[in-house]
């Protein structure tokens, strides 16, 4: 893992040209940092939490002000290397997930390709061995191209009536082409992991996959101020058995990774870059297996800012802000071992998610019961900041 966590493999293609911020674990506690070409700088004195920074009227200006007096923590290369789960020295700095007090939310079935796979999971009742037969039935009934259907439109309502007639309507089609997006809680504040960490799947799961996604950083007022990458680990068998098992399928120990950094919106990067982003993903197995995939934001069925407006507004507030996974079109169907069984993770898989403007997020797969337990939550963070005299600045 250590060899993968280098500046060359992690930074965006334009290096530190943009405003990159993150969180680093220091001996005294978590720090909010800015990543520059000559090192990593502690701006905690200006913004004790990432939530505080992203809620500022001008987060980029806060970072610039903080850099004027910030302490240099160290070289980016050294801190990245120490972020590897299998080479971590706890006495030295390492990168954490770049969000802290924010709610961790996710939008589901926002791409046609993954929409069809969610319906297949449901129809197969979580049994990977039945997926191919169900897939063919679905294709025969509705085809594979729903890209011209605008969610919530009159044409989508007509399609819904047709599918009900054919007996293939699904709750996933409802949120995929209906007026209301699926917005769910992926994990609790402070529970997500950063680059280099081990991500967890339930040991009982036999059908699962990574989900490479862009994650928007949103202030408490609903303003989108930046973006990063995320892996919304998906247990297809659990959710396929019943949508009411979504919590069991999504919110487990170590099941959410975000990072490596948040790129704030400035004159080098903005929402249009998100809309045009092309994500690449690879899975490298300890057994020599390799899987590659991609997800194109141009194929998303709902605009990213529409998803934000459905997540936060007059009906739902997040006083500490939120981060929002935007969904993925990646849904692997190729067989890893047994014919007809599709893809599923094995312990030891290394997952890399990257896009030119946001860099790369790298994690190794383990099971949730074997991953380090989550022990540092909101109460621990507030206590730590109080001991450091920083609570009044939150």
C-alpha cells in the first residue's frame, strides 16, 4: 500500500494548483490542513474543523489567510506514506478522511446502468447466481437505454405505467426515473476513512462491489463549495434481499472511504468540472485478479446540484453541513470465478478510484469485523479540541 501513496499517484493532474484541503492526525489530535507544493500546512487555528471551514462565507479566503501564519507539518510524500494502513507510525502525521462533523449522505440509482443492476438485485432477491437470467428478462422488457428519460417528466410517468403493465415495476425504477431522488445516510459523522485505510465489507456478504463516486462538500446553507472522491461500498446481496436492509448493506464499520483531499471551488475548479468528470477505477486482487471500470458524470440522470437541493433545504437541514455521494454508473457483471456468479470482493483487494481534477483514493479491502473499530467520534473530537483551546473557534 505504501508504494501507491505517493504525491505522483495521489495529487490531481495539475498538482497543487487548486485549493486542496484535508485532515491530518497529529500527536495532539486531528488538524485541518492545506496541501501546497512545498508541503502540508496546519490551518486549524483558522478552522478547527472541516465543517467550520466549509461553512465560511469564503472557504478559499480562509485557507489563504491561514497559510500566512500556518505551521508546516511536513512533506506530502512522508505524510502520504505514513497513511498506509500497513506502514503507519502513530507517532507521525497521517491523512484522515477529509470530513469530520458533516452528515455523510448518498444518492442512489442516479445512472441508468446502475439503475438496471439495482432492479436485477431486487428481482434476484440478492442471489448472484440468478442475476444473469433476471438481467435478460429485464432487457427483453425495457431494453438497456433509458438515457433519454428525464426523471419526473411526463415521458417517465408513461414509462412507469407501461412497466407496471408488464409486471416489472420496481422501487429502484421509482427513484431512478420518478420525481424524487433516493437520498440515504451512508455513514455517521466521523465514521468515514481516508486514503490508505482498509475498507470493510461484511464477512457474511458473498456479492458486493466498490462504487467509485464523486462526493460534493456542502455547507449548512446548502451551498456546494468543493468536491472529493468516495467509495460507497455496496453489498448487493444484502440490499437485494430487501431494500429495508439498506442500512445493513451500507453503514458498517469501515465501509465508507472519502478523499484523498477536498478540492474547494475556486478559479481552477468548479461545478462544471464535476459535471464533466470521468472516473476510473481498478481492483487489484492478491490472487492476481484485475478489474477496471469507469463512471462518466456526463451520463448522470439528475444534475448534481438538483441532488443537493433534494438533500438539504426547507424540509431538511444539516447545521454542520453534509457531504453527498453522487452515485455511480459502475456495476460489474463479469464473473470473477464461478460462471454466472458475477463479481465480488475478496479480502486483500486494492481499490483505486481516480479522476484528473481530484486525484486518487486508494484503499485495501478487509471485513468489517477485522477492520480497526471506530472509536474516535464527535464527542472525542470536541473533547480534544477543548483540551487544545480551539472549541470557541468552531
